[in-house]
C-alpha cells in the first residue's frame, strides 16, 4: 500500500494531466461539451425533487432545512462515487496503450478516472453552494469538512477500483455488474428518503442495520453534518473508526489483487 501511494505521488503531475485530458476527451466533438456532465445529473435531481418533494410532499422534520437541501447534500457525493466507480472500472481498457508500456505504473490509472470525476464533483459543489445560498443557507466553517469527506470518498472508491478494474480485464461483465449494483445501492443510502419515515414498519430494524454497516452512509451523513446540521466529524467517533477500518481493508485487498494480476494485463488487453 505504501509503495502504491509513493508511485501515485511520484507521478502526480502526469496523472493530473491525464485526468484533465480525460475530461476533455469525453466531450470531444460535442456541441454542448462539458455541459452534458451536469445536464443529466441535474435533470435527475429535478425529477427526484418533483417526485418526492412535490408529488409525495416529502418534508424534513427539522426547522430551516428544505427537502431540496436534504436531497442535494446526499446526492452530490453519490454522483462523485458512482461516476468514479463506473468510469474507473473500465480504466485499464481505456488506457490499454499505457498498460502495455513496461515503464508506466498502471496503479495510477484508477486515480486518473477518480481525479477526472473529482473535477466534475468540484463543479457540483459550486452549484450546490449557489443553490443553498439562494435558499438562505449561508456557508460556514463546518463546510470546510467537505474537503475531508471528499477525500474519504476518494479513498473508499479507489480501494474498490483496484478490485473492479483488475477483474474487468478478465471478466468484461464486471462493468455492467458495477452499474447494476450502483443503481440498487443508491436506495440503500438515505439520499431521497428519511429513515424515520419507516419507523412504524416491520423491516425498520433491518433498514437500520443495513445503514449501520454501509460505509457510504458515513459519507452521506458527513456531508449533511457539514452542510445542514453543523456537526464535526469527530462527533461520530465510532462511525469514523468503522468507515476507515473498512476502507483500509478494502484498499489493502483491492491493491493486493491488482498487483497480483498486473503482470497479465498487457497479455489480455
């Protein structure tokens, strides 16, 4: 793991340049260019607001917080995670010409896709900030924790990417499986809904258990703690320890599998 971090840090400038080129490449020849990155997610947010906020009249039982703020603060980190995992799973195929170069450290390729998604994530954070200000929610010192939670999302996703990207070289269906899991997984985190809404149902204890052991729930709670509830991350010590323990285990196992399969990447690609 330490050698991987050293390799990434050593080639950080190259990886960042590749990430910028990756963003441009996605929209080469498109009339609206990078705007397409935001149009689909923004339409998704609008649909959820119309369905849950207007259609089902979903409300937040906390004074001063609107459903729109609750939704956006949870869905923006999910977009970062899902986009990074979706695109990063195919990174070795997308950069097969680099994989075949002996001198290039392929451990950095998942980072390229994540940094590319991170650039888009920053733009979404700006849009989110403008939306909050228009609704009367002004930034404060707690918002600085978004840097920490974005970094936590980055590390968690990178660990998963070392596993999924390596498997995808030999098992091309991995990318489709990841897409399906993400579609299902989005509903396993309280992004559009409140856990309290199911308090009277028989499966409420199971729901709480799933949320408790879902590492990404920590990210969603963290964004809302920072943006809506003015809580510091150390106020959830057990959640923090659990998240980083799971993240380090995933990173270690994913990195180990990636390095074990790395000698065969060039032959298969």
